[in-house]
C-alpha cells in the first residue's frame, strides 16, 4: 500500500545528466536452510589426543587427523562429511583404546611372570 503512495508522488522517468539507467533492487527471499545442531556430532579431539599419547600412537594419529577434519567440516557446515569423519575418528579411538589397553595388560602379565620365574 505504501509503495503505491510513494510511486504516485515521484516521477520515475526523470533522468539527471542525460544518462538514464535502470536499477533493479531485489530483497532476499526467505529460504529453507537446514540447521543441524553441532551437539549431534562429536569431534573426538580430546579423546584422540589422549589415546595418541597414552595408548597406541599408530592408530592415535589417524584419530587426531579425522577429529580435526570433523572440526573443519562442522565449521564449514559440510554435514555430509561430518558424519563420515566422526565415524572414522570414533573407530580409530576405539582401536587405539583396545590395542593400548591390551598391550599394557600383556606387558604387566609378562613382567609378573618373568619376575616369578627369575626370583627363585
């Protein structure tokens, strides 16, 4: 309603300086933007660093790399890759935990057995 009132008040055909150009101004149209809460995905970064240092470093390194890729994908809004990188990071964290804890238990058992055998 207001635009009709203003358009009738002003003459749009005026040109200044003899150079008339058309200018089209558009407003952004509302669209649907998918919003995925960041809390839905874990980046596994802290756990990845811990298993890298304390458990098994050969699989801890890929865990840290995929955790960083997860962070970057979350920051960029690349939700398709976020789920993939999160699964890979979680897999490497679990492998590192299992192998690291197994190696610690095996080394303790071997140490106890060797101590018992050579103490007599």
